C-alpha cells in the first residue's frame, strides 16, 4: 500500500511538472525563443511564424470557447483547483497547435537531432494531455474537444497561409 501511495505521489508530481508546458509562464519564453530562431534563420521563418501564430490563436481562441460553453471543472482536482472553465482543454489545444506542429516541422527539417527531437515533442504533447487528466483538471471529453479545436486551428491556418508549410522538407538546418 505504501509503495502505491509513493508512486501516485511521484506520478502526480510528474503530471504537475508536465502540465506547466501549457501554462503562460513556460509558453512565453518558449514562444520568444521560437521567434528569435525564426528571425535568425530565414529558411525556418515561415514555419516558425506559423507555429507561433497557431499557439496564439489556440491560447486566446480556447479561452473564448471556454466562456461560450461555460463547463465547470471536475471536483476531484489534484494539487491546484483551476477556476477557469473546462471545455475545451486549452492545454490539449496548445499541445496540438504548437507542440505537434513543431514536431512535424522538426521531423520534416534537416536538423541534426530531428530523429529524437520530433518524437520528444510529440511525446510531450501527449504527456501534456495525460497530465490534465491525471491532475483532475479535465474530463476526457475536454481533452478530445481541445484536440479537435487544435486540429481545426492548424487546418484553417494552413489553408490561409500563403505557402504550404507542411509540404516538402526544409533542407536548411538552424546554422
């Protein structure tokens, strides 16, 4: 029994650390770093600008949808009871619209570490979604709604983008 409690505590701590990748305090420096790379490396500018814009739309758009649906959060929360509405999950939306988009761009790029970086970004996106469930911050349907909203954002933005950011490989490295 004691070992089970210890694992739950470690899993909860891990979920809490992972969930921070969807909070403003982490997204701001990651977004700024992405913008700096976009400015410094012209070959990546369009794709990274796309990722940043996708992130911003996901963040603000999800907030608007949460107020529209006004679904209360679960009552069995762990660590922190968030007061914002629950549906759709902004963390799941950001996981798709930013981290998965970055994973796709990295996988299709010529970065030396793309073989491990792209799967790591995709795994982070999945872990973010898991963390929201593990912490009791969302229902499964909130996560599914966030994933669908994130896919909608990416598809709509890609359709409006002046170039096809998902087509072909980027042969430039970050050098």
